[in-house]
């Protein structure tokens, strides 16, 4: 492609990508039907047991009494929200787009009510049984599922999946991940290899805004953006990732401040997640001994109090100042680019991606900033997917591509081909791709996870090669 891909280049990418994805769909993934049926039975028993326990709690009694001693639907978000926020008068940790109190997992955990933790688990296991495992059985043909990958349904020009939705199979929740992914296997005598781009959207965003501080973080392996922000947000002299408590706070910083800020969140939500969701503190004045453990036998509240921050509202104000510094000093060029990008959209009614695609129509400020990054990041994956598919067919490998999840590719590998496959993948993703698209001005990285021969998708372990 040219240094500035055109709409014709964008069409060719979608055309070739559709054909490559169709071959992956045709190949399919083997499923252990007996395992799935056993898990469905086990989950049914477990869900029934947990439901009985939940219905014997004071919370449930109050809920039932509030609707005239009728049986509430514990799976109804509307009923649960009404009970928690209208009847019990609890303050919603977060709100939905319509302004109603949220009942998603994060919000329910933030309420810090033990019975709700049990309800979360009941709902989670029911979804695993009725959504994921059910779809495996429904969509399999002769013990193989053939997930469909679409390139024409998402406004950001990234992919989607259905029948079953391969991209929605649990990954973050360990219990759900293991139950679902243990059902999926490569062909007999083969092994799964998953290739995952590292921090792909952050790297591609830098190709748009070219912020010098961001470029330094990406190109200099001695720097650590999340650790730097963690020292600020948690008032530490330094953050040492080898210390478990510090690593936890770094993860909190990454997931509750840095990435949310990049995607358009603001300081109040960030502060809430940093000290309530992750820090296990409360809204109000803090007391010694509260919060997650810190080194030297103290807790987060002790640490904050020693730094002069004794209550939640003061911390929120502190995060506001950090947010101001984040955008007006640390990533000043990035901030300027966001303003310029938004003005261009208001003037033109569209924004163009670096990969030749155009996003138009009604978009919010965050949409105009996030869509081009999200789309171009996926197109890096799609380009690599196409190139790898071509090599597999040209060199007549037994290895096959069987799936993709936005920034990762799953392969069903012949063990005898593992060395050449892994090296080829590394070359395509980190060397050939930047050469094909010179607008990629940052190094790209991939990580690989490998399962042993005849082991499931749940059995992946970090893979390194010579």
C-alpha cells in the first residue's frame, strides 16, 4: 500500500480479508460435546444451589417484601435497579446512558454488599451455561464450530463475530474462561498458538497524534507510563513492579486511569475506580486499617492519611489536578491533536483513518477520536491475517488459522511446523507490516501463547522461541 492508503486500498483490504476469514470459518474449531454437556449439568446444579442460598438472605427477603411478597426476578436488571436505588435508596456507583443506576458487575461490586457478590456469581454462571455453552452445542456440526467473522457491521471498520460469537468467549474472568475454553480443541495431533499484538491501539494512536512523550514511552523499554502515573496517583516515591502490592497498584492505574483517559473518561470516574473499586476504600472519611494492603504492613488508608489525604472528596480533587497535568503537560501534543481532530469533524462531518477508511455520520467527541484508532489497529491485525493466510496456502502448510479477536490470531498448528510458523508470524507482524504501511512510525510487538498437543484453548502458556 501507499504511505497514505486510499479508499481503493481500503476496499482491497476488506475484499482480501473477507476471503481469508472465510477460509478460517471453513476450517473451524473442534469442540468436546461430552465435556460441554457435563458442564451444563454441573452448572445447573451449582446455580440451583446458589439460588436457594441467595433466596434465604435478608436482602432477598427485603426485595420480595418490597414488591408485595411476590418472587422477584433475580436476573432482571430493571427490578434489581429499582430495589437497590429506589427502595433501599443506595447511591449508584455509576449510571447507565439513560441516567439510571447501573447494575453491571462493576457497579454491584462497588456497593460492597456480600449478597450481591453471590448474585453476581449466579448471573455469571447462568450466562456461561445459557449463552456460551448453549451456543457451542447449537452451532456445532459434527463436533466442529465454524464461527463467522464479519467485516461490514461495525462503524469503526473492525470485525464482529457470530454463530457463535468467537470474540465474546470469556477471557478476563478466570472461572468463565476456563469453563468455556476447555471445550475448544485443535485437530487431533495439533496444538493451539495464539498471537497477540501488544498495546496495539496505544501504538496506533501515537501514529496519529505523534506526541513526543508517548513516542518515548513506546520506543524506550526503560520507561513505564503506568508506573509513572501510579507513583503520582498513589503518592509513592517509586513503584516497583517486583513488589506484589505495587504491581497491583500499577494494574489499577493502567485500567482505571491511563486507558480510560485515552478513551475519553474523566477524573471523577477514574478516582472512584482507583480508590473504591481497586483500593477497597469507601466514599467518605477514611480510617486507619482500611483499603488494600501496602508494603510494610500498612493499608492504603494509612498511606493516604500519612500524605494528608483523609477522605474521598479530597482524593477526587487530587485526581482532577493530575488529569489536568496529564493532558496539559505530560501529553500536551496528544491533547492538541484531540482538539484539532474534533474541530475537523465538526467542519467536515467525517474523519479519515490512516488505512484509507472514512468514518462519517453522527459521532460524539470520543467517537471521532477513538474510531480511527480502533479501526486502524484492527486493520493491522487484518493485514497480518491476510499475509499469513497467503503464506500458509503458498507453502502448503498443514497449519491453519481458525480465528481472530481484534488484536489476536488463533492458529491450529502442526507441531512439526511450529518453529517456521512462529518465526513467520513474528516477521509478518513486526517487520513486514510496518514496511507495507510506512505511516506506522512505532515498533510493533507480539506475544505468543502455546498449548501442548491435543490440549484445549484454556491451556495456553507463554511461548518464547529462539
